[in-house]
């Protein structure tokens, strides 16, 4: 992994901001990060054994899953040394019932040192990597028989996200040093089919009013809370439970 990777450089600046998303309750973004945690845990409910988190961030979702007691081993990977250090601090202080291995790596270059994984988390990642088909094939190769993948994406076929992309793509490139990748529901379905994966379940969330948190974060929080039923059918984010065919 190159030390000047733009994704690593960008996320090295964000651990404190990322942690606050799971701790505060003052904006739509806070609500949506906490919904991502809840839905990932729901979809992981039937899994146990060995866990891989491809982009662990600051570790809150992995911590919640390990606290369930269903996993005896976790490998947590992140390209950002600062994110990985934050996850290490959380998990080493909170998790006593599972072995946890920490790896700083680009997920495409990561190879497991032991056997495969019963559950692979791929949350908040594909927008920053692209190469969805290659990634899904790589993840499938690391699954145990009967293993599952939980994949999250923001959907470009959502009306609000089309507006966000149109108005922010140039600024995002300048800020991050790389382009965000966007995927539609059909893109996900096609990539899963090509990789030999089937979609077992899907959960949608996030109302996705463009830039609402910049103007009225507390009001946006109320909209997100009040319109969860609509978001569960038409939301801007989708979380998929995948398995090998």
C-alpha cells in the first residue's frame, strides 16, 4: 500500500468526526450512521464464527457484533492508519471474548492468514474504491461455505443522490483527491450475478434530502426519524446480505 494513497490520506483526518456520528444525536447523518449499525447487526443475526471487516473505520459496528458473543475471531482491515488506531483503542478496551487481528491494508491487497470468514462486512467502502466486480469476487474467495457478505452502498438511482452527485462531484474531487464511485441497484445486482453471489436480503434507509444537514441538521434528524417507513422502501442507502450461489 502506498503511503500517499489519497483515500488513506483523506480518512486519516476523520477519526474524531467518524466517532461522533455514532455518539451524537443531532443531525440526519448521526441518525443514518446509527441506522447503518442497527441494520448491519440485524442482517448479521444468523452469522457466527469468524468475522472480517473490510473497512473498519473507528470500529463501532464490529464492536457491536463482537459484543453479541457469536464471533470468536475478527480481522479488522482499514487503509487509514488513524482509523485503524481508533478501532484498535475501542476494540481492545471493549472486547474480551474474541481474538481480534488488526491489519492496515487496501482491501484488494488483503489476504487472510488463516481460514475463510463466516461473515464479511463491507460498509462505507465501495464509494471510495470503485472496482465493484473485482471486489465482490475477492470477497467471495474469502468466504467459508455458507458464509455471508454484508454490503452497503449509496444508490445513484435515488433522486436526492443524483442531485448531490451533480452539484458536488467537482468539489469532492478537489477535497479528496479522488472521485467518488456511485452505483445503482441494477449495478449491484449485475455485479453480484457476475461474481457468483446472490442477494438474500436488502434493507433501505436514509431519506436523502440533498444537503439538508448543512442547513437544518436538527430538522433533518426529525424528517429522518419521522419518515423511516418511506425510507425503508425508497431510501438513498441500501444494505445487502449476500451469499455464494
